[in-house]
C-alpha cells in the first residue's frame, strides 16, 4: 500500500506543510537594537538637515555676511557684504 501525501491545505488527512524560515524570529534585544539604530540615523539626518552648516563664516568676523554664489560670479569664491552697525542708543 502506498501512503497518501496531502497538500497541507485544510483538513485533507495528509501531512501539513509548515514554513521553515531561514532565520529565527527576532528577540526583544534584536528589536531594541534595530530601534536604536533607526533613532540614531533619524537624529543624524535631522541634525544635518537643520544645522547651520551652510552659513559659514569665512574669517572676516561676525559683522560680515558671506554667501557662496558658485559659478555665477566667476568661481567658487564667496561674496561678502559688511553689515551696517546698529545705531547706538542715545544717552540723553
């Protein structure tokens, strides 16, 4: 007598098939490590996106505002404009 092998779907009297994953299910520490990496990358991206890294002072001092205009002015040199100092308060 030849044994009957089922497809594993429903109650057909055959052998049921079960998924055999190539890795074990994630543990609590695995999920925590993944969340920690995601938070770290998010903070890093947020820090780069909203930092003031584009406003570079080229060494003239705080009263100078320098902007890198790229190739429009003939090269990668910055264009710097000196801010007008604020009017000192009168001492009358």
